[in-house]
């Protein structure tokens, strides 16, 4: 797994309403982004790892759905998450 417990707690603290808020879309998007960044670096070293590439594509799709949901339901959080994570640049 890409993230250790401490890194996850930092992301949850930064994007969540409190330290137990792991289900909000903003936290989920931030955690998915961290995993996507890790896998992207992994593929630079292992370009033929097609099984993990499929997992990466699933993560990207899941993040896209969560971003669409957040944009429709809470635009202010959407703008904050996109700018802090550097998405849609």
C-alpha cells in the first residue's frame, strides 16, 4: 500500500471536518489522489505492470465520480480541494 497510517491521518486532518471524518468526498478525493500519485511513480520504474495499471484506471474513474458529485453538491469544497491538490490544472 502506498500510504502509511500517519500520512492518511494527515490527509484526513487537512481535508476532513474532524479526525474521524473519513467518508466525506473531499477526504476520499485526497486519499485517492495520494494513491494515484504513488502508482504513477511506480509505473516509471515498472512500465510493464499492467495489473496495477488497471487498478490505477479504476482509481482515476472513482476520483472523477467523486469530483463530479462534490462539484454538484458543494462547489466551495470542490474549488478548495481542486486548488489544494493541484487537479485540473
